[in-house]
C-alpha cells in the first residue's frame, strides 16, 4: 500500500488484492488436460463452460493441477471477485449461463493464480473497508491492519475539516477511505512511485461519486511534495520490514509485492522514523499523526516520537490479533 522512499510492511497481513501480470496462454493451460483424462477440461473452455457451475468445476480443476489449496473454494471466490459480487453468489447461481467474455476474464485470472500470483493480483481488485480498489503489482495489497488504522483515525474524531495527508499512498486506499468516510476539506496522497500514483488516480476516478472531499495525488518522497502545507491529519502505512527479514516473508509477499513498498533499511525503521520526524514539521498545532507500525518495533516508534519533543498523547493501539500496530500522536502547540 505504501511506497514512500524506501519500502511497506508485509508482516502479519492477509492477502487481499489484485494485479495484471504475465500469464501462460489459454491454449497451453487447456492442453494440459489429456483427451482421455477423467479430470480433463472442456475442449474449448469459451464454448463448453456454459454455466457458472461449469465454470466453477473447470477453474477448480485448473487450480488443482497447479496445487492451489482448496481449489473449489478458490474457484468460487475468483469468479465472485471478477464479477464483483458476494462470495456466495456463484454457488447460488450455478445454473446461470456464462458468456465467452466472462469465461475469458475468469480463465485469465485463474491462470495468473495458478502461476503463483496472490489472489488479489490475480483478479485485479481488492476490498478495503467499504471500497473496492483496482490494484496491480505496482502497489501493495491492502490489508486488514490498515483498515484498523483508518478506524482509529475516525474514532479519534479529528476528521472535521482541514487537510489530511497520506504519506506513501500506494493504491490510494487510506486516502480514499478518509475522503469517503471523513468530513475533511481536502485529502492529498504522496508517493515516490509514479506507477503507484497511476493506480491511485484510477481508483479516485472510479470512486469519485462516493468521495466527500476533493482528493489529489502528488509525486515525491515523504513530505517533499507537501512541505509548504499544514495538515490537521497525517496518516501513513510506511515500509517497516528489515531487509534482513526478506527470507522469512511468505512467498506470496516476497516474490510478488513491490520491494520498495516492503523494506525499510537494515533495521526496518528508516521510513517510520522519517515520517514521525517529518510530520512534526507539517502538522498544525494539535494535529494528529496516525501511523501503522511493525508490532515488534512499536515501542521504538513511540520512543522516536517522544524524542522529537514535538508530540504528546503518544499511544500504541493493538490490531485484531492483539499485537501493537497503530501509533497515534498529537502535535504540540507550536
């Protein structure tokens, strides 16, 4: 989700999201099924998979051949995601007829999933709070922990007017959630990655009808694009994985998500420290800093905030697993 100047966290996060990635040809996938096999796919999927039930069975077989766990459930979820319908919809509508365009879209997503892509990258979209975001491998997959960050800000009750800045906006998930759920005058998202900003702008255009505040995205590292502004709220999900911890990450994170949005120096604290210190220069008096942090380094993040002598009411909040995850701090009166 965040691309700041050095990378965003993958520790303790669920896979939820999408992307458009290279995949093998449809013909090559179908040809893997021997003509006499009891588990063979239809000769021509675009023609033979005529109902949603056919599609579930065919996609399930494709995923099973690629050793994707729980392939029937994956197939159903994949179809639902492509259609942007509730997860139970394919099962409840198994007799509904398909069409070649739908079969083509689902098969393409299934091939990406079979190649190892995380589910979200395979289907090209991810849920974040009440929003559905388009994503690809230029941005991190939105996580539940980051939804909690937004909830913490909303609960704090600071979103009544003023400017909010999302540092390392990635797909725009945080910025768009704040613009749709808060009562802000303006929201700005910054990112060092031009590709990530392209994704964020696409999402902003798609979601324009549900936004309550104008939103814009600016290119640059950390606070460089907003150094001349004063914000009531600064929020960020910065990179917080140490480069030495790459080997311990799940393959779906390590091999697919953008490294610049995952890793932050040898100690994992480079970006976190930069955001805490930089926010002190941009926040207006009594403005709020809200930051997602590595649960293992939450105390260190709080100490950095204390050492700036710029904040009070410094607090660490837990995620749904009870791990320290959210840093909140109020800018002192200048």
